C-alpha cells in the first residue's frame, strides 16, 4: 500500500504528497471550493470523494482512447496515485457551447451552440485572474516548446471527442472543460483533474447545470449535482 509522504503542494481544491516511489505522487481531493480565484470560499460536502471518483473514471476513459494522462490508480475515497509532472503554466480550455467567460467576453448568450469547438489558452496566474492568451504569446514568452504546444492542442481536441461521446451516453452535454498538462520525462501528459470543478456539464434534456456553476452562481443543489454526475459517470457501465 502506497503511503503518504511529505506534503509537496497544497492548492485550493487538492493536495499533492510524495510517496516512497520518487516518480509517483498522491493527489488528495478536498471538499473546499473557491470561485473568483479565491474571492468566494465554501465547502461542498463530499466534493473530494465525488471529484476523485469522477476524475479517476474520466482519466481511465481518456487513457483507453489514446489520451495519455497522469492517473495511475484510485487509492481510496479522496486519494489517487498519479505520476509526478513538471506542470506547464498554461490552462487549455475547450468550448462546445457558449458559457461563462466566453459569454461575458463576447456578449453571446449562454447556451449558444458553437459551429466548431473553440480552444483557448489561459496563463495560470490567480492574481491576474488567469488571463486569456494565444499561441503567439506562448511562443513569444517561451512558455512551452512548439512541439509541446502541438501535442497539447491534439490531446485537447481528442479528449473533447472522447469525453463528449462518453458523456452523451450518460445524458450529459459537455459544454466546456479545462485541462492542464505537464511533462514526465519526454512524455506530455494531461494532469490535474477532470471533474465538475473543471468542466461544465449540463443535463442533455433539461439543460440543468450539473457542475461548479451551481456554487459560482449560488444556484443551490450543489452536492446533489456532483452526486448525480458521479452516479452517471461511475455507476453507469
Ligand atoms: P470559463 O468560462 O470561466 O473560462 O471556464 C471554462 C472552463 O474552465 C469551465 O469548464 C470551468 C473551467 N475552469 C476551471 O477549471 N478553473 C477556473 O479557474 C475557471 C475560471 C474555469
Ligand atoms: N479556480 C477558480 C478559483 O479557485 C474558480 C473557478 O473555478 O471559477 O477561484
């Protein structure tokens, strides 16, 4: 049994611990929730366990469809074993339907279906509120190498196709999602988490929000939404 070693890093929703194997880390999911880069804080009861289970399943689905990621195995309720990565300072967002930041920035109503998927890069910097950047900024600032940029783009669009199809079978529309990538030796892997904290999931029929927007927008029914997503993703096939 892998044991937790020294705490390496504590973020807003997760903690990373060393293990007795230098290349492996334990990622622990917390119930803590923040929005507006920390302006709003709260606890979503059971979120750690829901996000651990949901991420574990979605990482498995991605891996078995050719999208390499850091997931190794689920250890218990809130812990998963992952490969340690050198994270890139970039968030990669894919949008299928207009919502959130895109709706605000461009004044387009939420729910508008896009003719093709949009890929966005954001600089990971809480104080600057993760500003939108493009591939020219990434090249000019030397944030990642050209071949890494190509790999991230390919993996993100592939992840979109795989996740969209998997979720559609479970009556969930994948509105948008955010991925973070890192390097493990020569490999570029998806890291972090894939959960209702980092994706927008809408019920395909009612378009009810089943994700962190319930917390961001004070819509209530937050725990129920996370539980429902866990049920559809982890208990249906
Ligand atoms: P946005 O519309 O606010 O830019 O969010 C796009 C997607 O990224 C959405 O699925 C939620 C996710 N997201 C994060 O994972 N972390 C964040 O800090 C933000 C703002 C969004
Ligand atoms: N990740 C952002 C924060 O921690 C919030 C968000 O997901 O909207 O505040």
